[in-house]
């Protein structure tokens, strides 16, 4: 885990990514995507990972609680583009 704390404002942009172990927490305007994995081992590194994960999830929950939320978001629009290598 990096010793430098990364700034993360949930739902603020389409660019921020926080890593906790091999878990990636990706910012979007309408969703947060978690992918990968992290082992919360019973040692100092595991504790640091758990604390960072708790901190980021707490920020996400606080932001969601402060928002007026719909019952459910529609699925993201997915389109196809021509292969530029053809």
C-alpha cells in the first residue's frame, strides 16, 4: 500500500482511482466501481488496508446519504464503434 494518501471525492469525476492492495476503487459520476481483491491479513499491512478501505467506503456512504437518490439507475448506455485498426 502506498504511504501517500490519495485524494478521493466520490462521484466527483470519471478519473480518480484508489488502490487498496489489488482492489481498485474507480470513481464515476453516477457509480463507484470496485474490482480486484485485497487480503485483510492479521498484521500491520492488513490493518492499514482495512482502515483505508473503511475510510473510502465511509466517504462513499456519506456522499450517498447526502444525495437525493432515485430508486434505481438505468443501465449505462453501451455502444459500438468501428475498429480503427481495420
